[in-house]
C-alpha cells in the first residue's frame, strides 16, 4: 500500500465526482431539498389537542370546551375511536361506558377508557385524566367517583413531544448517506467498464491502493455530507460523538453497498436499477421515526434501522452510550459484513 | 544485465478448457521492435496481459528486464508503458490532467506535458476535455500516456486500429522515436504494412502458438513467392492481368513468351506480403 498513490487516486476521484454533472446535481439538489424540507416543517408542537370521544350517553359539556384549546370530536363507536387514534387523527380518545349513569347511581365506580397514540407523552396522559375529571365535574357540578383506564394503541414510544422537523433529522441523515450510494457506484462501475482501472494497474498503483482510495473517498464523501447537514439542522447538539460514530458507520455501510452494486452494474442506468431497490429498503426504517406506530419486528433486519434508531435517540432524546451501545454494535456488525462482501465482489470483478 | 528486454519461457495460459497461450517461447532484444501478428482470438492480448503483469501465467515465465513478472511485478511497472487496445482515458478530464495523473502515479515530479502533447500532435488541445476528442486524438493521447514515464519497454496493443492515415502516421513516428530513444517496443497489429514498415522482427501467432518469428525480409524470402505481373491489351481494348512466378525453371521461357505474344501495357515485380505469408503458414487470414 502506497500512501502517496492513494492520495493521488483520491484526488482523482474527487475531481471526477465533481465533473459528473448528473451526480453533482443530484447531490446538490438533494442537499438543498433536504434542508428546505427541514426548515419548512413546523418547529413547534401544535398545542391544540384534538381528542376523539365515544359516548353513548349525552354529555353536552364535552362539546363546549373548544375555546380552551381542546377540540373534542364525537365518534359513533369505540372501534372507530380506536382506529382514529391509531391512525393519528386524534392525540387521544375518551370512551365513556354505556352504563356510566347506572353505575354512578348505584354508587359503583364506572371505568372511563382513555386511548393514546403510541408516542403520546406522559404529560398528555396526565392532562387527559385531569381534563376528564374536570369535564365530569363541570357536567355534574360535583366530583364523581370513577376510574380511568389508559390504553396505548400500537407500540408505546413514551417520550417528550418532538417537533416534526426534528423528527426529520435521522431521515435526512440516512437520505444523504444512501443517496451517496448512487454517486459512488456510478464512479466505480465506470472505472471498471471504461477500463480505466486497467490503465491504473499497469502503473505502480496496486489493486489494494485503488480499493483503499475508493473506500476513503466513498466513506469520506458520504460522512462529510451527513455531518454537514446534521450540523446545519442541529443534529450535533446532543451526543455529538455518538452521532458522529453512527454516521461514520452509516457512511461505511453505504460504501460497502456501493461496492456491491458496482460489482454488478455496467453503466449509469444499471447503477440506478440496482440502487433503487437498495435505497427503498434502506430508507424504510427512517419512516418509523416519522410514523412510530408503523414499527414492526421485521424492520430490525434492515441494517439502517440501527443507524436511524441510534441517531433518533441520540439527537432527539439525548440518549447516551448505555442506551444505544447494542444498536451501535449491531450496526457495526452489519457494516463490517456488507463492506467486506462488497470488497470481495468488487475484487472478483477487477480480476 | 540481460541483452533481452523480454523473455517468454514456455508461457501458457488457458480459460477453462480453452488454451489461449500455448507454451510459447520468444525473446525480444533491447531496443528492438517486435511486431506481434495474429487474428482475433490468437492470444496476442492475453500474452500482453501476462507480460505486463495484469494476468499471472498458468505455466512458464515472463521475464522483463531480468525480473520474473509473476514474482515481482512492482519492480517492472515503473519501466513499462502500456497502450491498450480499447480507449480507457478519463474522458471528463483534460489531456493535460490525464497525463499529469499518470506522471504522478509513476512518481514523476518534473514533467513537460506540453512537449509530450506536441509530439503526438495535440499541442493545442491539451486543456480540452478528452470527451470532446475524435477517436484518432484519443488514440494519440493513449500513446502519449503510455510513454509518460519514458519506459524501457513499450507495449502497444493495436495502436492504429481504425485510425485515419494522419493519426496512424503520427503514432508510427512516435514508435520510431521511442525505439531511437532506446526503448523496446512490443507491437500488436492487424496492419501488415505497418508491421512490415516498423518491425525489426515479426512473430505470427495462431491459436495460442507462435508459428513463425523472424525479420520481415527473411520471412518473405523463406515463405514468399516473387512474381512478375503485367497488364496486357486484348482485342476490343480490354485489359487483362498476367502473372509469372519468378525463381522457377520455367521463368525465362514464360517471360520471353509474354513479351513476344502479348501487347504489354504495364509490367511490375511483385513481392509476397506478410499477410500472404501468414495465410500460407496458418491457412487462415489475419482478419476473420
């Protein structure tokens, strides 16, 4: 391995990368597009609570509190109420039992059910219980003895409310990293198909030099872009070291996938054809941050889940090493396997 | 120091069951131009790939400048230049950037890129991207790239294939200049005139074997036929060709008869071409 030659090859790749107008345009447009999306998203949580209500008995007071920041919408059945809460139409649902009057009359405690979205914070749950007690008091004129049952619909992701734009941070990081797959794959596949790699190999440059240069270039390019965008959108404010390590592993993962694609693809169109399925699959986990209720177990077989989840937890919740070390370990494992698989496939192609 | 720049000893290579290079032996002296001729698939490019260390032989040895290429290719890389059959330049770079890149890879710090571009007739286009070049210009740049390190051995794989006469002539001049500089040139070509004009010796390769190796003159004397060709005027103004083989017992009589009985318009002597000889030896043409 010759450091001097590797340096020359990296500068050559850098020069070529910025001369490929299509790739450069994709990269720049993506970069700008992601930032625009981030900054047009609401930066605060909507404080007007939209609540669904199922009540078989008439409770007029529940319809008179909208000016107090509550929007209570009646629904026709408990099932409809649950579905509406689960799909995010309401942050919470209140279900009044049909026998509420009879139970109160017979001095029994009726059970009022509260349904919450998966990521509803504890403050909301507490507030909802207080609201229900207040509304019942306003309706009857005196405190009533009843029990409140809380039910989380879907997977419970208890936490602090996160403004929508902050939820985008992991998504943008993963987009930047994964889009780099396209550029790097194209660069490498062209090097093979146009046989410029052969020209390099009859100089003192070796296959190892070329691979080290490509790896440094690929990882560096993806990593720098991801760090840059995360810095601009405030993704480095909490746990920067964890975020940096996650992004570095993500960049290496993207480079490994680029190697795999380059070993198969012949031109830009086939790079696109091979990249799109990879991109779609790898980006799926980032949507779990935007739509937490959609998380299912199978998503954990996608390597980027551990990248997204780590960045999300570190950036949005300030989670430390104790919370995410397993994530990082699994991500490291995936990255090593995919990177070396990519290297192996590409080496075979070089031969 | 060996007198030979290139030594191939029992060199063998096969792809699966297909033998591409079949136990070939040859030596190329320092400063010699060896023309390596053969039809497509004869094993010429595989031989170059082995000699330049791009492929390891399955048998035998390739020795360049006294070094076994398979054992220590790094030692010879700095002393060889390779011009590939297919154009493999960085097309989004300029000619100057291409040449500078390879000069840096060879560890050359001081390098007059303009002089080299002038030598190949690209002096005014050095700052243009290669993607804007014609095929002939790209090929000349390929040749320039292969001599950027002033190699002791220059491998040229079909350097003039499909080029116009001007570009071909420019490349011929470069080859001669490089030989004059002291470089050994290993040239594969389909162009028999080019091989005849440039090569000190030519090797005919067919189906992985070297079937003949000598100077063009010796090959012609050994395998070729000399002849006398004449155009004769027939009745009605029609022209017909007549050919009389030289160096036979019947030759004097045949010539006497021709001049006595025919109205001769033109008369020429004819030598065998390398292609004729190749066909005679192998039973097949060079371009199939």
